[in-house]
C-alpha cells in the first residue's frame, strides 16, 4: 500500500462516520491489497498438480480385516474373572489324592 492510499483511507474514515461507510472503505482497501498480493505472488499460490494433490490420489489404502466377533472390555473382564475363579490343575490333582 502506498502512503497516499493510507492518507486517503484516514480521511475517508474521519469524514464518513457511519459504520457502514467505514466498513466499505476498509473493504475496498483490503480488496485492492489482496489483488496486488495475488498478482505479485500468483505463481506460488497456484493449485497443486495432480501428482501432489490428495484429491487425485487413487492409491488403494491398506485396510486391516475386522475381527469376526466384537470383544468388549466387559467381556474381557468377565473372562479374566472366570479364569481366576477356576481352580488350578495342581489343586485338582491334590484334591483327588487326598479326597
């Protein structure tokens, strides 16, 4: 932005006190600045080529097979509880000997 554009913006903002007029003045300044930036840096902000972009990426992803049966946390805890409540094999053998 040039110094002259800033001075004009300041004069516009001081003479036009309504919010709509001030908003329009700021919008015009920002539009002009955006156009100048777009013209000067246009090549670096271009869209990605097909081999760089994700939209045109058609490589098949690796998807692991889902388990046949859903195992929840509560099911695991119940199984652990059932295993811990079963007597050990050595305890069963001792009870048959002294039984």
